[in-house]
C-alpha cells in the first residue's frame, strides 16, 4: 500500500515489482508552494531506499543553503548525456580525444537501455540490471566496467551541476575485475615466435615490443630522437581514434618514461636504421625518416596494421593465439619470473601506480611466492640431512 508523502518521507514496497520505493516532499524555492513531491523507485531493499531518502534530503538542504539550482523538470538520460555532459567535456578541452571517444562509445549502452528515463529516476538497481543483461549477452567484463565508470563520471557531473541529488552509480553493483594471469607466452614459445617475426618487414617492431614492454601506440609514436645512448624515451603515442590516427601524449604522466635498451634491442635499432636509410635512398628521397617504424616510403604506419601483421605471425608460428598486447604481458611476467622487483616492473611499464602492477600480475607473484616457500622447505631439508 502506498503511503502519502510527508516532509520526513515514506518508504514502501511495490508488490508488483518486488522492489522498494519512497516518496517525500522536499524544499524547492522555485515552486509556487515552496516544495515539491519527489518519488524514487527500484531499490532492492528497504534499507537502500531509506538511505537514498536520507541522502536526497541532505543534498536538497545543501543545495538550498548553497544557492544551487533545483531542477523541477529533469532531463532524460539521453538528453543529459548527448546534449549536456559530452558537449561540456568536449568544449572544456581537458581530456584526450581518445578518452572522449571512449565516453561517446560507452554512453551508447546507457542511452539504449535508459535513454528515455529522467536522470533523477535512474537507480543503482537500474544500472546493476543493465550490467547483468550485458554480461548475459556475452559482453566482456572490461566493457561493462567501462560503462559503469562512464555512468559514475557522468552522474558526478550532474550532481555538481545540481541536476540530481545523488549518484546512482555509487549504489550499482558492477562486476569485479577478473583476477588471473594475463596472457603471456613462455620462453620456448617466444623463441618460436621470434624466428617467424624476424622474417617480417616490421621485425624491429616485434623485437622492441618484446624487449621493452611498450604499448602499441607508444611504439608507433617513437622517433629516432627518442633514442639517446642506451635509453629509449617515451614521449608520445600514436592511436587510432574514430578510424583516424592521432598523436597524443602518453596515457599517464608515469607513461612518459625512460626505458633502458638491452643489447638485443640496441643492435636491432642500429641494423634497422641502416636498412631504413638505404630504402629511402633507393627511392630517391634525401631526408632520413624521423619515425622508427615506417612503411616502404618512410612514413609512420597505421598502428592497426601491426595488430593485423602480428595475428598472421602468431598463426604461422603455431603458438597460443594471444593479441599483440600479450608481448607487453610476456615482458612483465618474464621479469617477475627472474625475481625482479614489482616496482621496477611498474616503472618500465609506465603503470600509474604499483597497485595497478600488483593487481594485474597477482597470479604471477603468487607463483613466485610459492616457489620461494618451496625453496625454503628444500633448504630446511638439506640442513636436517647435514645435522
């Protein structure tokens, strides 16, 4: 049975939907009566509805105190995302084009599922149901978490603008990031791979990726001026954004880094530069290429071409069919297997924090821990024999 709204609010169960709702009168200086009725639906428990009610009342009181606008007729989710949030982000010019492109991509799922709903009526349960539906339809966990992150950022903006009084993404249950070993090739598989890769035109690219842990975009963004002595400096990245190749700054500030070159990488670069200069000379070109990984006429290549070529190499080699990014994981796991510090791995990979490294390679670190304990057991047994 529905209860009448009061200034304290009423919480009740919707027996048809088997969810909880609340209705309450809130202060609204813009209303003729000085107040208006607000209803929220779709809470999975009574406690969740009560907490949302308290939060709403708190936010409204704060908005009135701070002189913020209280919206009487809310925008729909589609109107808010496409006409308010995304255009504001674009005009602000603070985000990389690749980030904006991803937000535009992720918001499509929110618009398709919730586009006609007023933004003030979307609940955490609505978002949780969306995530569950996407998971059941076979969408990846990483995509679903990306949609969740997008929803959270969009509603945080709406909250700051006074368009909503709470962020439903705070109460949504997004699927956890799966824990497990990232795809990586073994040392024997890498030897087989490199035998095939060394016959490819872009052999130097494969050698650099395997010995530095670079991201694809970072590799394609390398210029000869970024090689200083026995070090490589990551200063830019070339990405495919909305079917166009763009040059951007690296992913994070930690991604702008120095990577030592081992002998294999240094010798590969020397041989490649000689061959590259000879190639452009035979074409009658007088200017040496500025970029390291180039096509037949000395121009930087489309990064997506590398992924396509790598798939063919992996197929020919007959090793597990992992993506090009697996070379980065292989580099990291090889270092950890050789007992290198996770902090060193973080710095070489350009992760924003050690937490990212530890979360990504937890399984590899667990294996090292197990080996360490087993080696200690073996040492103890040897001591017992000696004693």
